[in-house]
C-alpha cells in the first residue's frame, strides 16, 4: 500500500510538473505574440523557396547563340537539356558533371529547410536564449548556401582531370558566383534567383523577431 501511494504521488507530481511547463510555455508564446507573424512569414518564405531556383548560370558561345542556362534549386538542377550539354563540354576539359556536385546537400535539403523553419516558429514557446538559438539556423542559412555553392564552384574548377582530351588547353579556374566571367571560349553570366532572395527575406524577418525578443527580455518579468 505504501509503495502504491508513493508511485501515485510521484506520478501526480510529474503530471503537475509537465502541466506547469506547458502552462509557462503557452504564457511565453502569448506574451510574445508580436513576434509570431514575423516567424510565420519567415517559415512560409523559406519553405516556399524550395520550389523556386536559387541560382542561375548562363554559358554563351558562338555555337550556342541562345546560351546554355542552368537553374540551381536546393534539391535539383533544371533545364536538363542544358545540363547535359554543359556536362558534355565539361567532360572534354576534365570537369566533374554538374549532377555530381552537392549530392548530400540536395538529398537533405527537403528535410532540413522545413525543419529549421518549424524550429523558428516553435521558438515562441522557448525560454530565454533558447529562442535565439532556435532561430539562428534561419539567419545563417543563406550564408551557408552561398559558401557551399562557392566551395563547389571552386572545387569543380580546381579538380580538373589531367587525362581529359582538352585538359592542357585550360588552366584551373573558379566560375563566377555573381556577374560575368570567362571559361575558355564561353562567356558566363551568373546571378542569384528568386528562391535565394526569399530565403534572405526570411532571414530578415527572423532578425526582426530576434530584436523584438531581445527588447522584451530586458523587461522585469521575462523568464
């Protein structure tokens, strides 16, 4: 009987403790309602960006008067006709196929991007610095994308196969991340696309929410 009473008391105490945690979390969310539209808007922009191109590069040469245009999404490449043409040209200079780059990033992006968006919105229930920590992935995401893209461009142009047919006709290079450049006989034009700018806007909205939270946490009753 004593053992049963102890177990029942422990269960009741645990239930009360969990109930108290949820009550405090809901109270924090209610007190921070002004941040929610920014976080929800950021999440919508970030998830929506998955379906739009982040970066585009066009290769122009006399034999391709319309240019070869490749759109880079977080999980795929388009237009595949241009991708095949570019890969065929890259083969002669010993450059890796476009589809071999960022395979891990493309595989996890459809899960990672919604996850960081959800964490940012869920941060409204967190206490203190946990709010900022849960929002930081959204803030740094566009920077990570740019660094990763630049890293792959650098690797592709500095890992040329020396046994390729035309390897001796071109030196190591880094394709332009932004603006115009030259690769062999090709002129390149690169720019960030709407998906990337949606991610940047999502970052700005989260920064606004972080600033609002920092100001609120300077108040006397914040926990």
